[in-house]
C-alpha cells in the first residue's frame, strides 16, 4: 500500500521518520534474505547428516542432539527459541508423522 504522498506506507507523515523507516525496512529485507539462505543451507546439511547416519545403520534421529539444539535456541532467543528450534529441526529432518504434520 502506498500513501498519497510518495512511496510505501510507513505509518507516519513525517518525512524524516518515513525515510528512516524505509531504510530500516530495506535492512530487514536483507536480513530476511540471509536468514532464508542460512535456513536452506542448514536444512540441507541436516538432511545429509540424517542420510549418512541411516546409511551407516544408525537411527533417523538422535534425540539428545535435538534437545541440545533446542536448549541453545532457548538460551539465545528466550522462551520463543524453543519454537524456533522445533521449526529449524523439522526443516532439516522433515515431519515425524504426527497429527500436526498434515
């Protein structure tokens, strides 16, 4: 959505604030792109770990490793970190076949 003046809607009519908001939004978009790239890279590495483990006769998952990762995310991001970790882990291993995996 654009404002009647010019450019995207920033939620303010003050030009200096609007310019700063647009600058920050561009930076956020850059960061989001990096997060997406890293997410995909991590998922690919995780899938390779799983495939290598299974090919060598190991288990699909190592729950102690997943708990370690979830704790690292919780420590780094606070309470929401656990939910982020669950999404990251799922991206790397795929769904486990639970009810919510449909």
